[in-house]
C-alpha cells in the first residue's frame, strides 16, 4: 500500500541461531522506519488541518523525517548484514565442501599468491597462536569493515561470502536496491543537495512519502529474503551427512 511501511516477513521457522540476531537487527530497523514514517504523516495531517486546502508542498520537517527513514533503514540493513556475515560465516566457512569455504580458500590463496603485499592483519593471523581461528577472524573482519554501498557489496560480501546460490537471490533482486542506496548516500554525504559541488544556491531533493516507503519496503523485504536464503544454506548444510 502506498505511503505505508509493509509488515516484515517472519523469520525462518526452523531453528537457525546463526540468523537470529541479524533478523532481530533488521526487525528493529523496520520498527524504527515505521515510526518515522508515521511521524511524518502525522505532521502532514496537522499541516493540512491547519490550512484551507488539503493539498500543498510538504513542510521541511516532513521531508527531513522521510530522509531519516531512508538513513535508518540503511543503518539497520548494514547492522543486519554485518552480523549475518559474522554469525553465519563462523558456522559455514569451517565446513568442508560448502560454497562459503570455497570462497574463503580462494580469497586466502589470492592474498598469499605473491601478486599483492601481505597486509599486517593477515601476517599476524598466520603467525598467531591459533592461526585457524585468526585467519577466519581476519577474513570476516575484511568482509564487514565498511558499510554497504550498493548491490555489488551485497552480491560479493553477503551472497558470495556465505555461498548463497544466485537462484535464491538473483542479481535483479539485489540490483533493485541501488536507487535506495543512491538516495541514502545523497542524504548521508551531501545533505541531499542536488549539486553540492556548485557554488551559490542549490536545491535539495524532495521525495514523496510514496517514493520513500516504496524504497524502504523493497530494501527491507530483499534484506529479509537474503537472510532467509542464508538460513536455507545453513539448514541444507546440517542435513548433509
């Protein structure tokens, strides 16, 4: 429904503790975004009731609340995706034969191939008292050290790292979030000014409540689907004898 934050998909029915905290983070973001959008619409109702007409340009406070909804959704997705990499990665990567393990080994082989300088973090992990644990911690830290900037990060750092099949979360699904990330970056890094690099007066981007809720709903829904896909990988791994 336009202008409304849709209900978030329920978490996995089967017991998958590796996904629990990531899903809790995503649900917290969903609840916060819902509250922000409701507050924006309450302000809009007050504005309309005080005016002689129900139409008119949204007040700056309403628009700022919608901007904060996008930022809050993005922050929650960041927290959720970083947590799933750590929690699911610790389970899947040590398992022989998993796609996550194959990605991990390929990364270390490339890092130690001699084509690149070995960074201090990798060197310290190798010579540490527990290199097996140290290398895994190093790898997961590399995958979670930056925020997610677009669909490419979700493809490589979540789907790829955890060995989620492309058929479960196709490229088109993740790429549908790129407009959401673009809007978030404009707000977070340039106060939503359209041309912050130009001298003089410049305009800020105005988005309708329908546009913002559509982007937030899609971003939260795709993120939930991605967590479910990770849960399916974990469940399938446990069923292999």
